[in-house]
């Protein structure tokens, strides 16, 4: 039971923030929003194996950037830029575990198709949108797809789950910001973000001696 105490606490605090904490005052709301993220960062350090490699440094740094991104979610351009930096750290670590196999390459096909669809949607955005926001969104999307490709090539199922959740959350967020509002978008995105960050943190121990690596 001790092993599951911190994940249960992360889940509980996430539910408290999403369903109980009021939107005002802002400081209180932001404090409860960041508590699950802080717990996830702590969890990532507890998942570090005895024998570490560079990925065990890059991913916790990426999680810290993700925490800052959540803290600046009320400033979309800054949040996107911060998440972009976080994904670059994730990618830098995942590339060190890159291993080519035919099965992994085949699994990237749906990712490529999805990327083409997202690229087409971005090109159709109204011209009255902020140029800087669209540029940051475009760079963020590229970084996210490179990270997703790297997670597949690493073969780590938890890292792959994390990148998939990031893609889902980012797609919902972009649609809400640039195309059409979505009801209850804030709790939905935050819930997916928490799950994505937790999955990436949990993947850390699986990179030791190729544990839980598939294919």
C-alpha cells in the first residue's frame, strides 16, 4: 500500500482541484492546481532507479516546465512556450533511448496522419488570430509530434501513453482557443494534463535495464 500512497494522493488532490476548489480567489485556485503537479514532480524523483542515465535528468526538468506551464495557463502564449520547452527536454531524454524496429515504425503511421490533419487545421486558422500565438502553437505542435515519435521509438508504454494524452489535451486546447469554445474545457484539459504528466513520471523507472519496454 505504501507504494501507491503518493499516486493516490496525486489523484485525490487532482479531483479536489477540478471538482471542489472554486475559481476565485485566483491565488487559492492556482495553489490547488499546482499541488498535484508538485506531487508528480516529487513522484518522478522517487521513481528514479539506482542506475541513472541522461533521460532520468531530462524528464524531471521537463515536468518542472510543465508545472510552470500549468501556472501560466491564463496566459496562453507563455503557457505554450513553457510547455514547448518541457517537450524539448522530454524529447532530448527519449532520443537517448531510441531504438529502431519495424513494428515501432509502423505504429507511427497513425501519428503521421494525425499530424497532417492538425497541420491542415492550423493553416486554416482565421487571419485575425495573433501571429505570435500561431507561430508558438505551430512550433509547439511540431515539438509535440517529434516527442510522440520519440516515445514510440523508445518502446516505453508509459511514455507513449503520456505523449498520446498530451496530443489529446493540446488538440482540445487549440480547438477551444482558435476555432470554437468547448464547454467544461478547463477541467477536462487539466485532468488530461495531470494524467499525461503522471504517465511520463511513472515511465522513468521503466527505462532501467529495459523494464516494461515493448517490442
